[in-house]
């Protein structure tokens, strides 16, 4: 089954003290690129989370966002720059003496806009929080996967409709090929009879027709296209990442269609070629989103 590379998943898990929310979004990408944006206290399990992501995601650019709220997540420390505090105090004393100020230096004078006092926050590791994160992470990934599969089902339906249209157009070309040779023979006979009259050499006509048939023979291209169509349809049903394979098959099909267009000296076949190229272009755009 086809799986899309685009999707979104979200999950929230709560305990008495904490609430963990995980959001995961993915877009199409040539390779598999996984990114996790998480609080510092979860750095320890980041590799474990990425490994879990790789079980769900085989191709695409995926970003995961983790937010945690609750108690005991951050430990706060009051930090004092004693050297700077001493400089503040001495400066105030100097100002008092220099300007003969009668008031004493009070605590609020030191603490007002006190740059020598700061609060340091340290994110605490918490096994319970880590367990909640892992649980929410798996739920968000499952939600993302469900959306990617739903989008993939739509892609598969669209691709199969284009494949059927392409196959019908190819069948029309196969049916039209004998008529091309018949029309060419009729035109050639008229031209030769116009030049040679009723004494036209039948063997010469047959030779010219054989040369034309050889130059315009597209049977090999048609056979290869039929093989590619079979491979494409079978690949869709594999249930594994197939985006790159489908893209390669479409490139090969496009090459065969171009060859048919250059060989077939016929207006009807030229129109069929345009239809097939249009169909392949639509398929190529869709395949860019397939995992």
C-alpha cells in the first residue's frame, strides 16, 4: 500500500504533576531526515526517540516538538556576584561621603536594579517525565502514520487511474500501428505510379515499405512500456517504501514514450504520445510525495 510522506500527528499524556504534548509533522524529502526539538532534560533519551521514529518513518523530513508543563521540572538557584556587590556598596559609600549625604545605605539601595543577583535555572531529569514523553511520542507517531496512510490511499487511487489511462492510450497506439503502414503503402504507391505510371515496380514498393516499417518500428518500446506498467502496478502493492522505485520507473517510461514520438511518423500517434507524456507528468508529481 502506498504511504504518503506528508502528515501530522499529535498526542497529549498527563499525570498528576505533568502534562506532555508531542507534535510530529512530516513532508516529502529525498532521504530520511529526523529532527527532535525537546527540553534539555530529555537529551539523554533523544537517541532512543529517534530510533523509535525510524521504526515508523522510512523516508521524509520529520520534525518532532515536545513540550512539558508541571512541577519539579526546573531547579532554581540564586546566584550572587559578590565582587560586583562589593563594588556597588563601596560606590554608594563614596557617593555618600563625597556629597555629605545624611541617610544611611539601606538594603533597598543595593537591591534596586541589582545586576549582581541572578536566578539560574537547571532543568531536572525526571524518569516519570521521560516515561510520559515516550508514551506520548509513540501515540503521536501512530497518529502521524495513520494520516500518512490515509493520504497514501488517495495517492494510490490517483496513480492507478493514471496508469489505466496510460495503458488504454498505449493499446490505442498498438491498434493504430497497422493502419500507419497501410496508409504509408497507399501514399507510396500513388507517388510511384504518378512517376512510373502503371509499370510501377511492385518489389520496389515492398522494399520501401519494409524500410519504413523498420525505421518506424515501435514494438520494442511498446513491450518495454507494458513491462514497466506491470512493475509499477505490482510495486504499489508491496507495502514497503517504493517512492524512489516508482520515480525510476516513470523516468524509464518517459524515455520509451519519447522514442515512440521520434520514430512514429504519424499525427494520431503523436497525439497519443502527448497524452501519455501528460499522464506521466501527473504521475511524477504524485510520486514525489510517496514514501
